[in-house]
C-alpha cells in the first residue's frame, strides 16, 4: 500500500547566550567570529514541538509554523534538509508494514509541523529552538546515526544559535577554524543538573517582532563596527575562559558580572553599527538600572541580566529565594499590564531538552 504515513515528534527548548554570538565569518555556512556560551532553558516554558512526517503520497516538502504554511525555499532550510537526507538510513516499521530503504529518502518528501509556545522572532531565540527541533526530528525520522555534536553542526546551518539547543545545561559553541565548518559545533560544558539552583525569569517587555533580524544586524555590524572586531579578538576569548571557570565552580558573582558585561557589550556593538541598531527600549534600560542598583546595594550580585536581539529581559537568580524576591520587585516596579511595562513573565528552571 502507498497510504502510509510515518512520523516523529520532538521537543527542543530555546537557549540564552551568556557570552554572545554576534557576527559571521561565513554567511552561507553560518560560521561565527567568536565562541559563545549559553544556558538551555526548561522545555516546559520556551520550547518548539515539531512533528516530521513522511509518506509516498507527499509530492513536495512542506512546512507549517504555528499552523501557517511557510516556504522552505531559503538556503537555511535547504541546507538542513540536504545534510540530514544525505545521512538517512533504512527504516522499518513491521507493525505498519513500512520498509524504507536508504536510497528511497532521496525521492520521498516530508511534511513538517512546528509550534512555538512563546512569541516568534521577539528576541526570545525562537529560531534556535526551531532549527534544533527541525534537525533533531528529521534525524530521528530518517534514522540518522550521527552523534549530537555532528547534528549541532547541521542545526548551525539553519540558525547559528540553534546548534547550542541540541544539548541541555551549559553549552559552548566552538567557532572552529576549518573552512568547511565541520569543527564549528556545540559541546556541553555542564549538564542540566550541575547548577540546578539557578532560576531564569524572562520579563516579556514586548512580544512584537523585532525590526532588524539578527542576520541583517550581524551583517551590518561586521562591516561597520570597529568595536565588534575588537570584542571578538580581544574580549570574548578571555571571557570564555572566565565563564567556563564560573560555571565549573558555580561562582554566581563571577557568572553575573560576565553575563551582564557581555550583554552590554553586545548592545554597544549594535549602537556602534552604522546605522545604529536599537534592540533594547526604555523599559529594558530601566530594568538594567534597577538590577545594577540592587546588586550594588547588596554588595554582591543578586541577579544577572542579559538581552538578546530584542527588548525582553532574561534575568537569572542564584536560587529560588532570590528569584521570588526578584519577582516581587519586578511586579512592584514594572507592574503589568495597565500602565504597561511588562506583559508577562516566564519562569523556568534551567534544565534539559528532550
Ligand atoms: O542564531 P541567530 O541568528 O538567531 O543569532 C542569535 C544572536 C543572539 O541571540 C543575539 C546571541 C546568541 O548568541 O544567541
């Protein structure tokens, strides 16, 4: 019979960089100009769920994002599909009487349905979870036998930050130096249980789509910002070493100092870009001032903040007690949503992926 459908569903959380990736040295392979480090979030709150299906009745590859069909024609999707297909293996499902041979995958088409449980393209790294989940679900559907690091290098070709979502806990994206990008992949620095006191709160300042995509922003920064090149050569390599130490020893003060400094330098490179890019807004700036004052008052960091390509604040507290104090203060100083500052909060523990 030709009427069968075989499908796989996977879930993948997003990740938040604490040492940022900004700038590519190769646009089509998505190779970065510096290493980066991130923490993978709890899949309950910020994750993508993707179902990948194959059937002989499908006559083209198709994809839906949050229920709306999207085009797969971009190089990013094509790279991920091509790389996974070329590694496909035999698949058998005796119950359904399905037997797909390795060579059949070149002719078969897939349908992919993906849902985000958080706002798409609002600086909450939706593409990270999205491409990681796409690659992971396709690799399971096609019985790809590569290890996770290799899959991360494929997800990287969809969206750079996606490579880091293939692992839980703390993850480093090693920039690599091979021209073909084979060594530009993610490695896990510490598992999701290593530092499980940390609590992450995301203050959603705005869930509107950002004005400048990270692709365009990076391209403009690489060409016009002298600060970006100084940062990638002189600042990030040292910060990576320090951050690995902070994570290994669970040194929250060091972790917080590095995280805040790196977020601020990333946004400074955006301002240093011509024309300047503004990802943060007044509310973001007020959150930073407030957190800085609080940390200073206490004498030692109580909270780390970081902002990606959007105005939403990612706040990291060392434990539940500090997190509940933080939340009380946020609600008091930034009351939702009447005089509307923050529209919602997402609270998540740092944990694993699948
Ligand atoms: O992978 P992209 O193109 O979504 O870029 C991500 C860029 C930042 O989120 C700002 C930083 C990072 O390392 O995730």
